[in-house]
């Protein structure tokens, strides 16, 4: 019997002050001798010792790290894509000269973290929730709970090994260099790795709740834990998180008993040598509610033993030719010999590799009866595809521990030669087809178009690949683009984040008002363009730069004046000088402080009419004729602006976004004004007001986070959405585009995301010539798209494919681009920049379909 006891870990974590007291108690108990249960220490069983850094875990044999495989449903793609996927996997196998292991898991989808996050975030806005929002929060929790109890999730991880950190970095670099379109590995956080190790040591049990402990050599750990690390080399807190809970024992020679059930390891011993179909790994390596491991060791082709093995094999096949008793047998033997001879030539002369592999399938069930049934099911399926597996007697512990160590290390524990297989043959097993996306802080979003994967996406999820929060939507009318915008806004509202939308219709009004938000005609809000908003933030100190904000806002005033008054370039340039002089005079006369210029009441700022009066005085005092002409042009422009559109541009700010979680501006009435410059000016004005508000929120949230008053999980984010984005592009609102570009780069630092939506990608590049040379509008839009993390592509016509390819480059395959022309209503291809491609369908309720006033 193997009893794994954690007493050694517990003893190691006892503080010095507690030991004398314990010693007295032990002495008092000496008379009563109780026999100890003999068993292995948990440290004898576990391979892991401590965390060295975010990318390195110390083990008894060296160091290790885990990556997650990005899964793509390429099996359903074109012939070209399927071939490319296998070739990319083949490239990896040929390049990897180090031991590695693929771990395939298929377990119940754990929504614990999502549910905890949702409950915590939902509580943020309880006081202002409408009946609709309350009902939707309950429904969202119901969805997460249903997934938690009814859905399985397939995941594939890659484990790598090395003797030390230096070698591990070399292996990590090799692994990352193999990333292609369909074979992609991605780094995961140490918290994810700790949860993975816990689940592998506790099959069938629940995962760690909350944020795991990740204390390490580089960033430090608690003093008592560090003392034990220094003395014994292991971290007791880390060990306590990943160890098997409730002990293990192996009374049965083939089965390990856990606190929740039984584990049995099947070892694949017979492999189908020829005729395996592409992607056969899905049928051989992956089974429902199991864990499988594929250990891989690259054979050194210069090794003498390998050469002798090839000679021996060729000799055996040659003997069969001569020993055959009839012509048919001889012919078959000759064909087999010739095929082997070609294979040997390929291995020795070409860039082919040969690997040794061990495939183990770990069955985990609550009862022995269920375990026996599962074993039959797995063996029958393997047999169907020409493979066979067995369970080795009296090797339950060694086989289980093999899940965590390298091929070479396992050979030291139980020497057993693996199956020799050409790298190309193994690559043909490509088993990374279970596409899914589950963000730990997301609500249910929909499901993948291929397979049974779930999609739970949150634009404000952040990991080592996803660093910013913005994106864009492209899609023909009626195919779900606007519904996706509103569904995302709804998720943000439920989770306590802010959304500000610029729309070109009132179709979002019902949804916004049902959510307790504000819906405006964009001409209605009274926003003074001459008010100084906090636009500039010093990121390191997290403070508003008032002086710089003044300069930025004066430039903004000049731009709005130039647009609304349709000034010439010379008059526009001159207006900046006069606005600057006017504003400094105003500050002095009103006794305002430049260092607090963003903090005054709306009535303390000037209006354009005040500026006009000052310009008239400038005109009287000016003697130079050219300058007088420019001043007159500015005054004439101000007259038009104030007299015709004073309700928009010449009023004190009487509108506030304070305490608002969801606001929509309908720009339709501005578009109906014949003068597109007025539309451009007010859009620019509204956008700057919204962004300035988002800056204030972001600055406050960052301060609370940096001062440990708020955790990362509780930060409030802001999303700014621009629907019908082709309108500012067509009206050549270059200043707005440039401002959005600047804010796109800086906003992520203070928790701001921006989204843009268009019908046709071709509308985004109006000044691009036949040779692909871009004008200023196209360049500005391309900058926005290139910096966007989330790219939702709904149905597009084939005429849009060249520009889609221009935007995405090699991030989206040609077959995926072709598939975009066939997407149906509500279906989208989601590209997460540098991370993931996943076609999925947004799922919404009948109630939301009605309240969104959409077409899905």
C-alpha cells in the first residue's frame, strides 16, 4: 500500500515559536506509544518542488514549463489548410531536439471562477439596477451554473523539460519559434499552471478556487516558506496547492484509489503502422472525461544504436524476401523491403526526424464498475482504429508519475522502449481541433461553429498575449454586427463597466433605457468646446497634467472652430495663436490657476462668443493688412458658428456623464445637416468629452489599484463604441481619426477600450489607389485596425477579401477569409490579434432579440 502523507510539508511550515510548545506536548505523550502508519512522504511522490519564475518550475530532475496549445478546427477547413496544419506540426517535431510531452485533458468545464467573478462584479451596481438588469444578472448566473454542470472542455498542453533555467530558455525559444497559422503554442500564467498541476494530481476533483499562490524565487515568497526553500529546496505552500488531496493508495495492482474515485492507466502498446487518416489523433489520444499524455523523445540519427537498429530492420526484411515460399509472399516482402529502404533514405538523407513515443491514457471514474466500463469503451475505440492498449500490473504508481516527468526521466524509473515513429507520421495525428474560448471573467457569449466548443469572451480579459481592450466589427447589414455591439455593451453593464456608444439610429434606445442608461440625440447635449477637460495623464504618477491638458484643449478648440466655421488653413493656424492668448488672458482676469484648470465649474470657462468679442478687439489693434484679413476670416467664421449652431457650440456645459454606466448618442440628426463639417465638429467635440470622462474614471481606478484599495478583478473599465464608422471616414474627419489613434495607444494604460463598426471593409480605405498606396484617411484607419485586439468579421462579399487580407495579413488563413463570404446571420469570425481565430455564433435570448431591436 502506498500512502501519500503530507505531514513532512506540514512539519516544515511550523514556525520556530510553535516548536517548543509542541516539544512539551510530544514529551507528555511519549508514554502512550501509538504505531505510525508507514507510507511515502508526499515529497517522495511529487516531482515538483517550487516556482522559480513565471516561466520556470523546479523539479526533482531539473526544471519544467507548460504552454497551452491554441486549438483550431482546421479539420473542417480546406485541403490546403489541413495540409498546412500537419506540415506545421511536422516542422515542430523536426526542430524539437528536446524531450517534450503533450497532455490532453477532457473534463467538466469549471465555471467556478466565472461564477465568483460574476457575483462579485454584479454587486458593484446593485443600487442602480433596473428590473431588466436584475433579471439578466440572474439569467447569466443560471447559464454559468448550467455550463458548470453539463459541459466538457478539451484542452491540450505542451510540457517541456531542461536541466537548468538557461537550457529551459533555449527550449522555450525553440518552441515559440515554431508558431505558424495552425500550430500555435501560447504562454500561460503561472496561476494557470498551478491550477493545471492541481487538476492533474486531483483528477475528477474540483479545481482551486480563487487566485492560486505563485510565490517564487524571482519575486519572493512569505518568510517562513522561504526559510524552508533555503533549507530543503521546496516551497510548502506551492506543494500544498498541487498535491493529491486526501492521499492516494494502490491496494489494487492496476488501480490508484483517490479521495473521489479510481484512476487506471492504459499504455498504448500496438500502433497502426500504415493507413492512418489525417487527424487520427482525435480518435486515439483524446477521450471524454480522461487525461492522455504523449511523451516524445527525438532520436539522435548519429547514434550507433540507432544505426544498428536500422541495419537490423533492413536485414530482417531482406531475409523475408529470400525465405518466402511462394511468389505472392516474396512480392509482398519485396514491396515492404523497398518501402523500408525508402524510409531509411528519407531519414538519413532528408530533413526527417524519428521519435520515440509513449502514449498513456488516464481513466478516472467514481466507481470501479464505471472504470471497467470506461476501459472497455477506450479499448474498443482504439481497436477500431488499429491501436491497442494495456494496463501494466504493479506499475500503477510509476505510470501515474510518468504524467509529470520527461521520457528520459521515466526511463530511469522503468526502462521500456517507446514506439519508433517518423515525425511526419506523428504529425499526421494533428489533434488540436477543439476550438474554444473561455475567459475566466466572462459571461456566456455563444458557441463555436465547428465542434462543441464554448465561447465566453470579455474584452477586458488580460493575459500575456492580450494587452489592450479595443477592437472593430465588420459586417454586412442584417448579419448581426449591431446585435454583437449591444450584446457586448450588455455584458459590460452587467459586470459594472461603462459603455459609451456613438450610433446612427435610435435602435439602441430601448436597450439603453431598459438598462438604466441615457439615450440622446447628439445635437442635444450642451457641451462647451472651450471647457478644459483632463486629457493628459502622467502615467507613472497617475496624475492629471493640467498645463498639458490646457495646450491639448486649445488645439481641440482650434480644430472644432476650423471644422464648424469652415476656416481656411491660414485662418486655422492663426486661430491657435489667438485662442492661446485669449485663454491665458481669461485665466489671469478670472484669477484661475493653470495647475487646476481642469477642475472648475462649467460657468467659469469662456464661450466662443467671448472669444469673438476678444477677436474684435484684436482686429481694432491690428495694423498689418494680411493679419487683419485673417482676423476678419476668423470673426466671420465665429459669426456663422454662433448664429447658426450656437445651441451646439456656444453653450455652457450642462451635461454630465458622472455616475452613468451606459450612454448612447444618436448622430443621425447631425448627419442630416447639409454641412458635413458641423457633423465632424460635434462628433469630435462629443468624442473628446467622452474620452476625457473615461480618463477621469481610469485615473481613479488606477489610483485605487496602485494603492491596494482595489484588486485587479474589481477594476471598472470603459468602452467607447463608434458604430457606422464609415461616416466619419467618408466625411474625412481626419482630426477625429488621429485623436482616436492617439487615445487608442494610451487608453489601455488607464483601462479604456475603443471599438469601431463598419458595414464593408472597403469603406475604410477611400483614398487608397490601385497600387495599394494609402492616403492620410486610409493610413489613420489602418493604424486603428492594426492596434485593435478583437476583430469581429461578419458576412462580407468576395469583393472585400483583398482589403481583409491587407488588414489581417497572415493572421487569418485564406480558407477562413473565403468562409467569411458564407457566414450566416449571427455568425462571426473572431480574430484576437496574435492569439486566436475562432468562428462562432453569438447566442442571445428571444427577449434580448426583441429589446436589441436587431435581426437575429
